[in-house]
C-alpha cells in the first residue's frame, strides 16, 4: 500500500541540498514523493544517515531515496528537479542541472534574486520552468543537520509567467507536506516585490558588518536611506513593467519594525565567511536600471562598494 | 647667543602631539622656537625622553621645552597654539584649547575635514584663527616614536579667509624648519579641493575593509563611482561659493593612478581600530549639501552606511 501510493507520486531530485534544498525535499518526502539528492560536501554523512532536522513542524528528518554526487546520472529520470544552490558568479547552474533533466522533467528554482531564471530558460527551452521564492528561516548546523526556525511558505509560478499543471501538482504536494504555497501567474513581479526588501536591507547589512534590521533603521539617516533604496527598486520594477502598490514601502518598514531586530541571510552569509548573492540581489537590478535608464545612485554605491570589498576580502583570505 | 635667538622666536604650544602634532612641533623647534606640548597618553615617555623620529628630512628627534598634561596651565602664554587632534564627535576642541590661549594667542588648526573651524571661531572670536591642511605621510609607531615617511607640505590661511601677519610669520618659521608652505587667502576653497579626493576615496576604502586606491579604481564600476562622488563634492563646493577648475577630477584620478596603490589615513585608522573622521570629512559636506539643496545620493549612501557600521562596531567592542 505504502509503496503503491509512493509510486503514484512524482520522482524528485534536489540539486544543492543545503538547508533550503533539504527542507523542501523533506516536505515533498512527507507528501509521499520519492526524493533523491545531489550532494557535494555532505555526501558521506547524508548517504550514511540522512538529514536530521529540528523544526517547529515536527520531526522532518528524512533519508533520501538516492544520494548522488555531481557527475552521476539518475537511476530514474525525475519528474521534477529542484535547484536550490546559491546564485553566484562562476557557478554554471545550467551545467549543474543538465545531466539530471529528462525531456519532460520540470525544472524548479528555489533561489533568491532577480532575473536569475533567464540562463536556465535559455539552456532548456523545452522543459517546464518553475520559479519559487522561499520565505523561510532555516540553516545548516553541520553535515546533514539542519535547524528550521520558522516559516517555509513558497511563492510559485512559471517563468516568465503563467501557472501550469506542473505548478498545480507541485504546489499541492508542498501543501500535503505541510507548507503554504501562494501560486502566481506573475512570478517576476513577486521577485521584484521581494527585492524591495532584500535589495535594500541585505547589502546594507553586509556593508555595516552584519548590522541587524533595527540597528540599520535607527542609525542617523538609516531609515531614510533604506526608503531611498526601496524607491529606486520600485522605480526600476515599474520601468520593467511591474508597478508596485503605493503603500509597499510603508508596509515593508512597519513590518520590519514589528518583527524586531533581525539579521538577514546575506548578513549571516557575510558573518560566516560564505559568499553573498550580491549580483543576483543587487547587480542584476542595477543592470536592468542601466538598460532602462533609471537612476539608481544609492543602489549603485552599495553594489560597487561591495564589489570592491569582495576583491579586498578574497585577497585577504588567499 | 642661542638662548637669545630662541627668545626672539615665538612660543608654541602643541595640543594633541600625535604623529602630526609632534612632526610640526619638530619643524618649529628646528626653526628655533620654544615648543611645548600637551599630551595625554604618551606623557611619561615624552617627558622622560622626548620624541624619536625616523624621517627623510634627517634627525627630527626633539625634546619639548615643557611637557604638559591636559588641565595644567602654561608657564608662559604661547604666541601660537597648534591644535592637532582628530575632529571627532564628542571631542570638545574648544574645551581642549581654552586654558592655553592668551588674549593674543593665535590658534592654528592642523586638521582634516571641512567646516571644522566654525566651533573654534565662535568660541574664540577675538583670537586670530589659522587653518592648515597637512599633506604628509607620518605615523606614530609607539609612545613618543614617530615614522615620517614622506611629504609635509602645509596649505595655510586665516579662517574664513585672508592671510594675516600671523600666517606670514608662522609660514616663514615652517619654511625655516624645512617644509613647504603654500599661503592662501581662501583656505576654505583649499579644504573643498582636498575633499574632492578625501571625501571620495577615504570613506569608500573603509567600507571596502581597507581597500587601497588601485583596488578601488580597478573594481568593476569603481572608478565610475569615485568620479560620481567627486562630482557631488564639486557641486556642493560650487553651491557653497567655491567653484573648482574643470579638470580637477581628471587630475585627481590620474594623480592617484600615478602614485600607485596607497592606503589612505582613514583606511589605516579603520584597520587599526582607531576612530575615523567620518563627520569632518563626509558628514559636514552632506549637511552643507542638504542646507543648499544639492543632491548627494552617493555620498549620503556612504555616510549613512558608515554611521550604521560605527554603531555595529562599537557594540561589538563593548
């Protein structure tokens, strides 16, 4: 009975099963899917003993059906490939994905940033492409161990637009597994909306050596600067065809204050010497602004300053 | 003979005899002046054995005529008081100076930044006020020990304008002591001119964790950002009544490239956990821009980001 029910469910491969990938893999496993993972660093541990979770959702610990290494080929062509790696210059995501996709495999991005789908849409024009935004607080605490603190909601839609039967099926599986999914037929607009916050707070917190949200808002001129950065993101979004509701800045600011002091993921990456998704979250937006002739002096200052710093920091660690 | 010649020369008190103060004290000592110093941290060492210098100018080591501590009163009212402390919020420079000034003592500022004279002009309206910019590479290497690497030239004039007989006399003494002095009757304009470089390169290097000049210029978008920041400084200077020559940006950029990779003093202060003169070099300029309605988005981003970071860093070190 259990086997039969599992076999009726789609086969999933998760590429980049860090905190995010192993969390959404766990959810799909809970929904009865066959879920395999492709791992580089934690391969041995996960192969031996799976993923161990702490989570307010209960025991999410799970053992993948197969644990692959990059370069292997799948024992069975998956119905969905979830790509959950960071979007970083020098990481060729199409190459990471290529060997795992069948002709009909849907490719699902659960990644941050803006304009991050294009290179995959170009590489695999015939595969369905799903773009997801994760609203989650989750972190890897060691090899194969993950701490899920809160949330988990996904926003999902096809890239560049639409909401097809793959979205429908996958959204329902995530819901069965226990998380909320907001379907949208304009996922790019949702990415722009998330960038209003991320493109302002994230890089600023890195420049300020890991400042939390309230430290940034309460510094002299801090809230005013964040509002100016948000205004620039909104102006670029609008020029790109995605107008925002007029109260979005107020809601972002008041929501952030209500949440209390909070260190965002880019700040945590920086403080833990992990690479930051600067280009996906800031660089791509400044590039679009330049293409559309929208002035973004505050965003540009932050972007270029962080680019300079990355050169300095990587020189130090050599 | 020697005593007589020394007595004909003015009496000098140097307040804040760090690297800068002890260097210019050394020069005036070489010119035959009686030079005393007011010291906090290196008091015991300097009282016992004076200042030891390494310098391309020769042996500049010297022993002050008197070594005072803050709160003492001068044995003889000085003709000139040289104020060589950093311009930092929370440092009441008028208070530092008050007890050392006689009715006719000229107050000489050898300090960085813009609009840094006002509080002293207001506090001591009847004393001559001289404002100097130092072009020098010099650093304190230990208690009472100083390494003078290069340069030493001063630009000098009265604040807010003019070049009186005090300037004349002091400039000649510095020249006798072996350094160049460029007199000006528009020292505020000279401060603006120096800020074209300092207000752009200095805070950017701190944000980039101590990047040198070439690292900043050669990062993607780096030179363009520096030029945009310089343009803003020039626009504020012009609105403030100090127009700049049209080629000043080109000259600053090409001069900086010709000099080779160089870490400016604010970067060194930051890397050595010393406070940076953020308000004197950036904050005051943004304040003038706001008063005169000149947009300075790039400068503002850098300023506010560093203010946030200062809060973060001081919280870390508590």
